[in-house]
C-alpha cells in the first residue's frame, strides 16, 4: 500500500503558477493546481512509504523557489 498526501502551498505573490508547474514535474506528484484562499497551490503525491515520501518528494518540494510555507496532509483512507 502506498502513502498518499495532499500538500497545501503558500507562495510569494505572483509565483503560484510557476510553483504549480515546477512541483508537477517532481516524480511522485500526481496533481498540482493553483487555488484561491489561504493557500495558493494544492498538490497530491504518493510514495511507497512515508520515509521515501520525505526523501524523494517533500525535500524537492521545499526547495522550489517561491514557496513560503507548506502544510502536509496525509490521506487516511482511500
């Protein structure tokens, strides 16, 4: 069974589109879209384990220029 998460992303002003495009290219990311509200981008990712998720996906997401804050929400059932 794989681990799935939603990551809510706040960006610098005017960076939502470029952040969404950049994170969508990360292996393991299945969705990345701009949204309105307190967050600017929502993305979904999946990985074989939580350890792999942190190492292979989250570390790359946090390195994307223009991101100011993230909130990771693991999916509890699917």
